[in-house]
């Protein structure tokens, strides 16, 4: 996903979360969804979204887009090693 698309998702993230939480019926022709469709189709060619798409497919696309903003911008937390005490099982 390009930085431009990531910024688009971030600027509309509350709207997208509302769509997901309320299972809003979406259409690929919605202007707010258009920038996300091409990157999603590249990532998941078998679920290709074009002029029509199932309601759940579009909601999955939004879930994926929101997840991409997190993985693209937030560094992973380091894994902490936990030492066991001698008496622990």
C-alpha cells in the first residue's frame, strides 16, 4: 500500500470502523473506498473487487486496510524473554 493510501485510510479510520461495527452495506463505487480497492485486489487477486462485491468482502477489505496502517507505521514490540525461576514448572 502506498503512503497516500495509508494516509487516506488513517484520515477515514473512524468512518471505516463505524462501517465495520454496524455492518453497513457498502458499494465499490463509493468514493471513500475507491483508493483501497486496487491495493486490496493486488494483495488478494482471488477476491477481486470490481463493480460489485459482497458486503462482507468490502468489510474485510476495510479490516485489511486498517491493519495495513498499523503494520506500516508502528514498529513491532520487542519480544521479552522471561527467565524461569529454578522452582517454577
